[in-house]
């Protein structure tokens, strides 16, 4: 089930009440959370639960064996390294089959088509199980952490099941590390204390971003502009791209904020996933603020194994570019996603070069330019991320520069929402802190009433049509 | 709680006992429920007829009654009214047609005028969720020539069986008389229509495809076709394509039959049959279909119902071909 639904609200209240009631019975508490997570996942398609359980069993067994295949210094021995490679490959192969089969089949057939061969690989549409991109990454990090001795001992089957399938992070992250997660579920209960106010804040604002802002911008301008750019002028396309930048931020950060809030209510603290990314003054800064748990996953399990920062400049640049390109492909099975990753990868490389040359020699107003350029490079990359084909992407870029007519699709409300959303990226943290403090001083009844009014207001402002809840490509 | 870590400053004093949190959450949802009960009841009533609907209606009804008697439903009602939101009852009422029709019933030589760059044909295209991607494709395909001026307004989850979710008769009646008027209407319904239907007299036909169901559905389809009629206006009725599920495919074929028959008796309506465009060489559903240029492309969404861009493009080209032929555009 999805977070912004009545089904989930009912599910969550029941889970919350039971989980805190049985919290002192540590074993049953974990058993219950695993069962609840599987129920949550099975709500989409019961058969997928088998995949989740299968992945859990296989990865736990591999992890268990890996932890015993080490030499005296704690490094993996040769069979251990082979098993690790097998485990990672198994995860990637499963993800690859479900997510990339169609992509590779089409590309390979096209290639063979050039030399006159027919359909070499049969074209079949494979249903992609929800959440597979995320539990695959969780599983890989677990195996690598064991190999690197980042985890002292492997998790019990029960704990590992909970780690992989814990429903708040199951579908769309954040990508939580074992070292963050395990201590929290091993913790014996002190008092039943909940960080409720920050959790409420995350959930309510997350819902608002996802259900109201993201859906409004998608329906109003982003979807139509990306579907038929030929119908729109320069200014409309530009605003459509800005709108998409806000839409994807509101959609994705909204969803993970709800996830973080729900976990917090159940007593588990997740890492932050978005930190006002559009206030970044460089691409490097952007990636410290955008989907932060994915960035660090890519850094720790791809960039560093590739060689990371150790080596010649060319070697480092190669690693940066490869990491971003792979990150692009993870978001979706199409070459446009590779282009998105490549723009960020090469952008980061160019940025490093420029920084080396001009660091400390910039004028007072350079920050304004840095912000503008960073935001527009990010937007340029979003065009390739969202466009269905390269043709559409090029058409949009061409029309932004040449089609100087028409602004009929732009309403004052639309411009206000976009400008307001960008301005909100610059709000100081203390503002939300003081909001929390004021809320926490309210009597419980007043808190309940405030939350209720917020929920109903979000429901009223929700654009019509339930399918308008835009699912990100990464949900799949 | 993470062990060993001192409590961050911003969290001091914010920890609350779980029982109290449960009270706040439950209280919030209860108040929200009272404020929103009429809407929840309305949405439950708009679900397909059957046990699930009855259960949800049964759950929300007492809350809605309490909410109304305490006037707690008023804020939401005012807000919906101010934003022009919300549906109407579950009776499908066809408003009297207001458009002008010549007294002579003979069909003109040309249904719709030939457009020029100065006066492009104004085309309204809409319908249910199938029309989301298809309509986007149509806007793109049609917009390029400068001879067509398309307006795309799909309503997700809508259809003709359940006006309580989205009142198409009211909306189409409004669109039919909008100025400057539309020269062409392209409509597509049916993907959400395979469910129980209620006659204006309250008779319920639970099973789609039964004689009573078809009669009521036919009345609605015919009514919408008549509603859109106007001199010099073409109505393009788009049929549903084959679906991955056999049951759904059978329902679509049954409804296509109704559309086809009703269109046949109305000279101003053209039925566009998408079915043959999306079956493979064996006549079955296939997500991959050989396109006009011979290349096999992915046409359908993983849900086995909706189009992806290529499928939308293929359907849009078929629709545009019919409009071009009627308007005598080369």
C-alpha cells in the first residue's frame, strides 16, 4: 500500500498500537514488525512477498557464511571473495532480470537488426516488483559490510528480515545502513518514549509536498510540456522544467519524509534523505543534499571499490563519471537516465577542475552565479531524466532557445507555487525548530485538532483523480 | 533511540510517552474523520457496487450522519464549493441538449469544415485514464501541422457507469456549448466502466454485460453522443483496445459493440476501433506490437491496461487519420 491512503492510515494506527504494547517482549516485537511489513508489501501483489522472503533467505545465508570465511587478520579468504562476488552478482542479476530485461532485449535486438538478424532475444514484458531496487541495495550493503568487518557479527535471521523488509523504508528508502539499524532494534526497552513532534512534522509536510505540490505541478504544466513540447513556447518550457525540478523533489522527498516520520513513531531513527537540495552552490553540494542515502551508498559501495580518490586525476574522474552513470541507470532502464547520470558525472569533473583553478579568486557576487549555474545544470539533467526520448529532450532544449512566443499556459498561481517552493529551500532550520517547539507546547487535544485540520486541508487541496499520485520511476 | 549518542539539542523535551502519542494520532484521525466523513462516504459510494463498497459505506455512514448533524461537514463543503470540487449524486442524468442543430436531418456533404492556419480546427480530447497518455500523444501529433488546436482534459478513474465520481454529463454539456465552440470532440470511455450500474429509477444491474446493464449503458452512450451533436461538429468515439486480462478484454469488447452500434446510427459520430491495432499476429494481447514502420515496440504499461508513449502515438495517429479524412485535410 502507498503512504497517502486511508488504507495505510488504518494499517499504521493498528501497527503503532500493537508494536508499542508488545515492545517489552523484544522477540515478539520484531516478529510482529516483520509480519506487518510482509502484509504491507503483499498488499500490492501477494506473490512478490515470495521474492522478498527468497532474497532475505539467500542474502542471510550468504552473509552468515561470509562471516566465517576470513583469515587471521579478518580479511576475506579466496573462497570468501568468490562468495561475496557471487552474492553481489546474484542480487544484481535478480534486479537486472526484473528491471532491465526489456531494455537490454530491445537494445541488443536493435544492434543485431543492423546486420539483418531478426529478434535475437524474445521481447517480453516483465512485471517489476515494487521496492526491488531498494531491497537489493540494502542486501548488497549488508554483504559488503560483513566482508569489510563494518559489522562485527552477522545479524540473526529475524533481525535481517526486519532490516530488509521494515515497511517504512521498504518501498522508496531511505537506504538505511545495518550499523544504523541494528543497534536500534537490539536496544532493550527503557521507557516507551517517542519523538512524536518531529515525526508529525515530517509526515504532515511530506504529505503536503507529495499530494498537493507535486501532483499540482505535474498536472498543471510538467506533464503536458514534457509530452508535447512542440505546443509550448520558450518561457512555458522553461517554467515546465523548473516545475518538474520542484515536482520530483516534492514527490520524492515528501515520500521519504513520511517514511522517516513513520519509522520515528515506531522508535527507529532513519538518516535524513534530503536537505534543501536546490540551495546548493555546486553540484558536489547538491549531491550532499539530494537523496543523501543513495549518494553515500554509491560512494561507499561503488565509488570507493572502483578506486575512489586514490590515483591519478584521470582515474578519479573516471570513477566519478562511472559512479554517476551507474546511478543514472539504477533510476530507470533507459539511455536517457544514463544521460542524466553522465551530465552529473561530467559536471562534477568540470567543477573540480574549475575549483582548482579559481578557488579563492572569485568576486563577491560569485555565489549568485554559482547558485544559478548549479540549479540550471541540475535542471538540464532533469530534462533528460523526465523526457521519454532523446528527441523530446533535444526538442525542448531547442525550443527554449528559439520558440519566443506564448505564455498562455502560465497562471499566476503556478508561478507563485514554483517561486515559493524554491524560496522555501532557503528557509533557515531554526524556523522548523521553533515550529516544533510551539507545537509540542500545545495540549494533546489541540495537537490532535491541528493535525486533523492539516490532513483534511491536504485532502481538499489534492488535485482530482487518485492516479494523479505520481509514482516515481525509482519506486519500481 | 541510538545508544551512546547524547540526545541532540533539538530533541530535548520532545520525547513523549507512546500512549499519549497514540491518543494524539487516534484523536487526529477521529477529528479528521468527522470533518471529512461526508467526502469519505461519497468516495465509498463511488466504489464498484459489491461487498467492499457496502462495508465501507456502512463504516462511514454513521460518522457522516454525526458530522452532518453537528455541521462539522460544513468547512469541507465550503472549501469544495469554493474550489469547484466534488461530484454529484449517483444518478446519470442527461441534461437537455442545448447545442444548435438544423431542422433538416439530412447529413451535410462534409461533417466538419476544412481548417486553415488562420482558423485551425478546435479539438477537445478527453475521457478516462486511457486518455492520459493517448491524449498527450494526440496533442503532439495533431499540434505539429498548425491546422489543429487540441485541448486535452482527461479525468482519471472516471467513466460513464458512475457519475458520482466524476459527472461527465454535466461536464460534457458545459463543453458542448463553450465559446469559441469546439469543432471536434474526441472521447474515450470504458476502462473503468465494467462495474455495477444504477438506473435513474434506482434499479441496480450488478453484472456488466447483462441485458439490463447493456440497456442502461447504451442509454448513456447514446445520450452523450446526442449531447455533443451540433452543426458542423464531428464526434470521434474511441473504442477500447484489447487488455491483458481476458475478463477485462471481454468487457471491453462488449462495450465496444455498444459504441459501434450507437455510432453507426448517428451520422455525426465516427467510431475508431483501436482493437486491431494492439493485437499480435494471433489476435491476442501483446505488450510489444509491430508498429506502422514494421519495428516492434513496447506499447503497453506493465499494468496490462494503459498505453506507454509508443502505444499512445499509434492510437493517436489512427484518430488523427479519421479527423483528417472528415475535414478533407491531405
